[in-house]
C-alpha cells in the first residue's frame, strides 16, 4: 500500500493569519516533538511591502515554555509564485527576511538536533526589524511520525 503524505504529517495553526501579524516580538504555538522526527514552521504573508522580521527557532523545555534556547535550523524562502529558493543552514541567531509581499518562509528542525539542546519542544520566534504591517500567519507541520497513530486517520462513510 502506498503511503500518503497526509499519513506522514499533519498541520497545526501556529499563529492565525492577521493584519500586522509580526508586530513586535511574536511566537508561534509551542509543539512537542516526542511523536515526530521533525517539524517545519511555515511563516507566510500576502501583503507586506517593506516590513521585515528576524526568524529564530527556539527549543523549549515545556509547553509554557519555562526555558528556551535558540537552535540552528534549515530554511527556504519562496517569493510570489517563483520556484522555491535555496535551502539554507541557519545559525541559532536566525536570519532577517527580505521585504516584499507574497512570501513563504519554511523553517525546519529535526527532533535529534532539538534534543541536543536538552529540550523536546519547539516554537518559531519572530522579531520585527522594519516596522511595517505584514498580513500573515504561521503554520506548523509535524513530520515523520515515530509510530502509528501519531497522525490520525479517519474514514468517511
């Protein structure tokens, strides 16, 4: 039987889309990687002419989170329907996005790299660099379930 991508991942809303979504310092929801081998945070926006943000992935010790530590990750940016950009290794300090509308920024970390920090939870942190409203949000994709049942199947009759 062929495995469907839907069986190997699931999406969660990390930050619901809203006007000026990345104003100040903004965090996605915290996710636990105990049941998955990797997580991808997908920051996206439609309108955002001059605003920019610095994106950082943080390892967290719990869902609160009580303690955090920025960790290295991999990213890729796609702009306005163009081909996806280069996959880039990012330092724990993160990187600052480029101004412009219609962007998708994928930030991915493997659970093994996260565990090297001593933590098993993660979130995406966004710090506004250029103050100009960006209409967008963050999706979280939990990838590669470690065991059956980590991604729920349902049948419709």
